[in-house]
C-alpha cells in the first residue's frame, strides 16, 4: 500500500522521481514498472497496472449505457489515462494533458493513498490538506452518517 508523502521537482522534460518505497510497490506488481496515470480530484492519480485493470473491470459490471452520470465519469477517468513505465532512474513522465489538468508546476507532492498515489501541485496540495484538517470533525461525522466506521 502506498502511504506517506514526498516533495519532488518536475524536471524540464516533465519527469518526476518516484520515491523508492513507491517504486518497490510498483515493481513488486509489475517487473517492467508500469503504472497508469489518470486525472481525479484536481491531481494526477497513479495506479500499478494490476490495480488499474481491476478498476477497468469494475466499470463494466456497473456501466449502464443509459446512465449519463456514469458514462461521463467513465469517459473522464478512463479516456485520459496513460500507461507509463519507470525509467532506469526511477522516474516517470507526466503527460502534458495530465500536467495541465492538475496545474503541475515545478514543485509537486507525491502522496500515497492506499492502492494509488497522487501527484499534486505543491501549493494546491498544501491548501487542500489544510482544508481537510480544518474540517476533519465534519468529515468524520459524514462518514458515520454513511455507515462507514474506520478502525483507527
């Protein structure tokens, strides 16, 4: 599972160094070091290829061609996805369309979030994290209302 966060810089060719602990997870699931990047929540999300395949399968069980909301989300999430491989130095290339979507500049944050990792513009990440921290009690209450009980 991906966890923790790491500050990194995008190089001039839009590549980012993946933290060693993230690389180990990626390479344990795929010897070629392939990940799939997509867009969600104003950031770039990265999944090991095997996790991504499960996500794609889940759409086909739930996809109702007459449900426009689900079609739109499917279109948004799947069509913008790109399969990328780690290079020999442990970097990945962020495609321009995803870089634009997440407003990525030079300074970025890689955040481990369970089965995926997220790549955020540093300033946007810090603002998002601050808002979450300020609303943590409300978020906890909402989770309980939805019947979600976490064992912390």
